[in-house]
C-alpha cells in the first residue's frame, strides 16, 4: 500500500511517486516501534496530510490523530 502526501511535501523531500520512505511517529521515545516503510503514491490534494491504508497503519501501529515524520530513503 502506498503513502500519499501533498506535492509541496514531495518537492521539499525531492521525492517522486515510487520512492521508498520511512514513516514514523513524531514522538521519539517510541524508538521506531510506531513506524513502517512504504512507497510513495501519487500526490494527495490534501495539504499537510499523510494518507495511508488501514493495513499499513495497523502494521506500523500508527494513530490517526498523531503527527508523523516522513523521510525519503531511496
């Protein structure tokens, strides 16, 4: 399942659709327990949001109400 972010965020990371990213909870004390790797999908029209499927969110123990940090890997 891909992760969708807005075009501005993709441009800021110099990322394209299909690039591998690391999505993690903003709270550092989880030490990566709430994180996952995913590919970027097509840009989202919702600015400032990260859209991912339920399966990926469940796998990464992500919460709908918490901010995430997305880092480009490849």
